[in-house]
C-alpha cells in the first residue's frame, strides 16, 4: 500500500483489465489476495464459498469458450473462479432470500481490490454459462459459480468508465 | 490510510460493530464513504443502486423493529440502506441470474471498508424484513432492499470471528 494514499486510491485504480502479460504471478501475491478473500464478512459468518485457482492452459482455454469467447481471459496465467455453496449460506436474508451472491460479491471484491493493490490486473466476469464452467471444473450440481476473474500482470491500462453522479444514487430518509 | 499499512489491515480491522456513541459523523467522512460506493464496479457498469441515508430518529427506531429488534442499530446516528433496481441490473449473469445482489455486495462493502478506514463502525445487516423496510422508507415495489448498516463511531470493539483455514476454501484446477 506504500503506493496508495488511501482505500479510495485503490478503488480508483481498479479497472477491468482485458489484456495480460505472459508473466507468472508470485506466490506471495496470490497468498495475499486469497487472504483478503478469506477474511471477508459473510452473512452469519457462514463463509459459504470456495475459490478454484485455474492455471492449466487447457482448462483456461475451455473457460474462455464458456465465457462467451472473451479471448483476453486466455492471456492471463491464472483464472480464479468464485463458487458458492448455496445450502451452506444464510437462507433468509431480507426475510426470504439467500445471501450467497452478496457474500461472494463482498469476498471476491476484497480479492480484486487486493490484486489491484499488488499491481495485478483482474476483470469481474459475469458473462459466462454457469453449467459449462461447472462441467469444465467438476463443480457439483448444488454448488453455484457466481463469477470469475482472470489474474495476471496487465498488458492494458483499462478504460475509465463513467459513474452516475452522487445525487442520482443517494436519497435522504426516504427512497 | 496513514494509519493502515495496506488493504489487508483495513480488512482485518473491519468488524461487526454492535454499539455506537452518541456522536455525529462528519459530512466529509460520509462523502468519502459514499464515493467509495459510487465508484464500485457493477455488471456492465449498470450501477443499479441507490443508498438511503436515514438520520431521522423516528425512522431509525422503526427500522430497528424491521431488523428483528436489533436494538444496537438504534444507537447509531445514521442507518444506510442499500437498494437495488432489479430491472436495471444485468439479467443474465452466469447465463440466467440477475447481478443485483452481487453488485450491491461489491459496492456496499466498498462503503464499509471506507468507513472502517475512517474509524467509523458498521455492521452488515441481513436479518430484516424487506417489505417492512420498504414501507418505512417508501421504497417502490420493484426495488429491492438488499442490506442495511448502522453508521457511527463505535462504542464496542467488535468480536474476532473465526474464518475457515485457507486450505478449506481453495482448490486447484478442479472443484
């Protein structure tokens, strides 16, 4: 973090990286970002999750196809796959919905911000076919694949994407 | 961040805070944490969200009841309510599921980590009755309330909660 003044600087640096160098990621960096995931909060602290670390090139190439041919994913030395064990999650968030997508949102973003801090590139992948990914990685039927990200050194600086002005996304004491 | 060596230190400091001081939160701090939310990534950058900032004591007391009488929420000067506009979110994440709970998980955790960095306390609230919260705050029928948090200066140091060992939550090239 020596390079970052505060959390907001890390948040601003994080971009969807769609080009990767052919360069290995150091084990210490991988351990660091997995620790950021591991320590995430989850509903009732149930931690209903698992991360699959994919570095086998044949599997990565299959994942590219399952991710609607987003070919840049295949440039990365590693793809991380965030899985949720739905039945182990908190089933009555808000009274009636399952917490697992929120849990994964939190924890995987910890990992992604930690990767950004370590000068690594990532890209939240939501465009994929869950059943195809599950077949490729042997994910059990009752486990959900919520998201993936390539992980590696960026060969692309990412794009600045516009955000809604603050006034559009807040309100005071009523919706 | 002067006080934090790196992101992992902020992550480690974040705990569920269940006691709050009767002390106002500075506007600059509120602006900072909302900015952390605003800049969050979301599926296709759709930003399908809104945060309701509740500081009216009568409303907060009603929210306590809608949150299954978690009375500590009523100690906080502010309650933040994370809403999702389901129909504006990415509807085919993984091929067929709606991204909004993941989107809110990401953005609300940005806010919560930013609050931690600013020495403020928060607590992800998942135990609430969505329809009750919606009635209290006039949230439209087709908008979802995904989570809440009290926000204020801590009067409680929080508990360390155990996490699964890393070996239990990762696997290599297959589930």
